C-alpha cells in the first residue's frame, strides 16, 4: 500500500479551505518512515501513548497506554510497544492484522509524534506495529504540564466495559468534556488506515449539544489528516483524560465536518470549520495517572467565542 502523498479526503478539505499550495510543501512528511535517530530516541523517552484501533465487534476506540520510559521501542519500520490496553479497556482484546494509529506526546516540551501502521502482534506482553507512516507535529495547542504515571499500579477503580449510548451525557461526562483542555481523536480511511491526533484549547473549547458534542477546528499545518479521513469515512473515536484524577472517557461513534460562517458563534479561531460528533458507544475507567494542577496553556489557544 502506498502512503506517499495526500489522499482524496485531505485534498478535498485543503481545496475547500484554500490551502492546497501551503499543504503541498508538507507532502514529503508522508514518505515511508524510518524509526531511527531522533524519532527512535523520542519514542524511547515517553511514558504515555494513545492508540486507536477496533475491538472484536469492529467498533473503533482510542485508548491510553502507560509505561515506564523505554516501553516504546522503534526500529526501522517497526514499533514494539511493551504494554497492552489494561483490563476493562475497550481495546483490551485487539484483533490482529488491523490498521492502527498511535500518538505519543511530551506535554512538558510540547512535542508529539504519530505512528500509523498494521498490528502484527497483540498479547499481554504488548503490541507490534508494522509502521507505514510516522511524523511529528507542531507544538500548537499543546498545554504544558507535568504528568506522573504509575504504569505498574492497578487502576484506582474498576473499569466499565463498553456500553451502548443512551442518548444523553451524564453530568459527570459533561464535566469531563467541557472542562477538558485536551482530547485525542481517532479517525480512519479505507485505504490509508487509522490515525490518532491531539486536539487542545482552553477549557470549554469542546461543547456539548444535546446528545452530541462539537468543537471548532483551529488553524494548523494545513495537512488535514483527521478532517480528510472524516470526509471519506465518518467513523470516529474520542478519548478525554482528566489529568487531575485520572478519569478516562472513551467515546465511539461518527463525526462530520461542518462549514460555518467564519467568526460566528463558537468559531474560536475564525476558520469557519467545526466537527460534530455523534456518540454510539461509551466506556469509562480511571488510570494510574497523576499530574500537578499547574498548567501553562498554549499561546496559540484562541479565546473562546460564545
């Protein structure tokens, strides 16, 4: 499978946004990957990764992976992950030979790295990903914080397995969503596979709207990897982490890109784009994760527009 160049969904959104020429300069980032040098070193130093994949029922989820530095081991075109989703996680059992997307992030230095490929092995020892795309992203919208992870500790409370969407957010879910300054987004393309991305802004940038939620799309690198995937395949998953208490909210469903009047209500960055998400399944758990309450918001975060 060729992963060189933008696919039809990415090109469509780039044209609609009027940035195809700017995006073309970044097309070389999609060349076949080599997890060597700085990329391998960055992976090896991380203690948090986020994985998007499908469960045995074919539902797509985005889940956290916690491990001591060294649990991500990149070499050439393979990524060894010396951790697996924990008990109760919706991705606890992972079918093999499926497309997956992984993102790892260092909040302290505002740096992130994406790895997309095929799952070649999954057991209690960890995962093996045959890598087809690997590239870094700019630091925009990453909130600076220090995380403390205890990967060998059990979850501090029992996890809840996947449940069908009831059609309404609970008060606890609304609190996690609307209080979030960060979430992780999983998307997919029928030929290119699965991708995990990071989204950030001031608390409140994700809005709940009845049985749905939405967020404004902020200006970025103009590649539109996630938006391009949604334009072709609406299957989408979200992961919200409460960094103060370790709560994790997983949502699986579909999304659509909406074009709105630039600068209108809720269009924080004036792009005239937002994403509306329709939940279909949910899962909650609590992680062995702790952070300080101090956070330095990204200077790129736009002010929230009512």
